[in-house]
C-alpha cells in the first residue's frame, strides 16, 4: 500500500509544499524557519530537506560570526533553539558569544522570573545537553533548568507541554533513537495548537513509507538467514534478527541506507551466533580449528569441522564478500582486506 506510485506521488507533492514553507519562512520570519527545521528534524523528515536546512543554518551562523551575538532574538525559547540547532548540525556557537547573558541577573545567575516561561526553560534544558566541558554558563543553565522543570512538572501545565517536559526529563530529545522519536513526535505534534497540516500529513505518510521499506528489508534478511541453513542447523543459538535489525534502524533509518542496515544486521547476528558456538557448544579442539580458519580466512581449514561450524564460517565468509562487493560497486573502493581484519578481530 505505502510503496505504490500513488503514495510516492503524494509524498513528492507534500515535500514540495513543505519546501516552499521552509523557503518562505526564511524570507519572512527566520525564527519561524528554525521552528520548522526543528519540527522536520524531530518528525524524521530532515533528510528530505538537507540542502534547505544547511542554507538556513549557514545564514544563521554567518550573522552570529559577523555580529558576535544572536541578533534579533529576545526570548529564551528562540535563543535556545538557535543554539541547539546550530550545535546539533556541527556549527560551534561559543558560550562567549552573547547568547544567554541577557537572561542572567547581576549576580550571574539565571533570573527567577524565567520559571514562568515553560517553553523557554524546556528549550534551554534541551540546548544545554550540547554543551562541552568547561562551559560554566551551560553548567549553570543545566542546574537551573533541571530544577525549574522538575518544580513545574508538579503543578498544572498545558497537557502538550507537560508531556514534553516529562519526556525531556527522562531523556533529552537528541539522545533518543531518531526513528522511534519521529513516531512519538508526529503524534504529539498533532495535539499542538497552530500546527501545519501539510507537515503533519507528510510526517505520517513518510513514516509509513519508510516503515514499509524497513519491513521489506527484514523479510530479505530472514530469507537469507533461512537459506544459509542457520535456522535449522543451529537451534541451540540465539536468533535475534529483529532485535539486531532495530539496532541498525536506530543507527541509520533513512531509506537510502538499506544496504547498511542489512549488512549490519547480518554481521551482528553472525557474531552473536558464533559467540554462542564458542561459549556453549563447540569443543576446545573444534574451536581451535575454527579460530585458525577465521584468522587465516581460509575455507579449506574447515574441512574436518562439524557441519554447524562449516555453516557458520561460510555464512560469515559470504556475508563479508557481499559487503565488500557492495561497497566496491557503489563507491569503487576495495575494502575486503580491512573488512576481513575487522571481522576476524570481532570473532576471535
């Protein structure tokens, strides 16, 4: 359903509509553009708009570098958003820049009146987790925002903000797995006031399209697992295909990285499998021979090993070659020697 022509056509139309929003916001209200970038990022849509987002952040850091401050910003939420987005995308905004000093009193502490600005405090809290060692102002911001949010969470708050605060105190947003965060954020965004219906529709549709892609990849991996004889011949071992695939999705969920997800899932599963062979099933003599075969990367060394060990070695051997061939085809780089060394190190 979500892989058909009609669905893909709708996604492309929505992408163009959101792209126009992104461009128009840049021309009219830069802060609205940053809010939109944040929504796109947390909804799992950022990869569709990398060029536009880079241009917007390049422009923002250029202004800061020229003026020595975040100009045109006078509220805590917007200031923190500037700081967080720039640092998340690799732009270093020094704490020496006049970023948060306007929100501090004459004693050098954050003003207590800020505690009424829930959105601003939440933004500050999220931003401070991108601080680096030795940034004293950010250390103060962490203590102040954490204490304030915990106090605020005990009182009455807008339900949408209350949910955001509780989730942030549990784990800051940019520490979370992007793909699972995208699902949660899209559902939360729908309950927010003044939403952009086009963005919401794109986020939901895109999630389903990418999810369908992931499901197709997992089917391919299971087929490989079964064809290699790993299901029938190694019943003693742990079979964690779905768990390892989800780990790969958490590493890189975007559709264009399908090969990476499949390769990671295969290699991780084979390492788990061989770990079980070493820990609970293989005899000492068999394991010495198997280790020698992996160390030398020589399939002739497995001739006298039991069938289950032959299956493990050949699956590892074939998967390594598959990865090397895929990289050489896509990047014209021969990595087989380095890949063998890495795999051997992981196994033995």
